[in-house]
C-alpha cells in the first residue's frame, strides 16, 4: 500500500494552486484535470458533477515520486460557513518541513496567507521543534516546522 495524495477543494483552484507554488515551493503537474461524466456522478453521489484542478508535486520529491497535493474545484460547491478550526474534528492541516520557519511564514503572508497564533520553539523529547500554524488564501490550515537536535 502507498499513500497517494491529499485533496483540497478550492473556491478558485488556480489561485490556490498558485499560492502553494509561490509560497511553499510546490509544482503544478500536467495534465490538468477537467472531469465529468456518469462515472463521476456515481463516484461522488452528485448529479452532473464537474471538477477542474491539478495535482501539485510537493517540495522534496523527485519527478514521479512521492504523494501529491490535489487541488480541485467543483462547479457546484457546498456552502461553507467559516474556515476550519485548528481543533475541529476531521482533517486538520497539512505540514511542511522547512529550513527557516520564519522565512516560510513570511512567504505565506506575502502571498496572501495569514498566521494563526505564534511561531513557537519547544523541546520535544530529545529534539528541538520550531513550528507555526498558518492559513492559505482560502483558510486551510498549514503547519510549518523545523526539527533540530537538542
């Protein structure tokens, strides 16, 4: 068994994908997806579903290797009241290991994202953790982390 991808449903898939490219070093893979048809209606249990989007290569993985971040947009979207809460049930965030947490957080903010809380440094077991939570341009939670030896 292999882990394949994580999917984010976006309000604007192109803008969200570009955010992950510019702020976090992902790369848009081809072909882009433009999916519809009876098979997709059956799969999603929706009527006349139409999805557009793309897979993004995550930083640190060579071409054709590693899981991807799949960013999709449905023509008909379910309503959203507010962005996900850090302590809400279900999938909470995606995480990126970086060399410089502060620089990555600054890049996220420079590309329209926001910070949740503070950048924190703490000892976990025998290692030092520098970590921050942020939100992408659509409010999805992203963890930025760096682990060092104590």
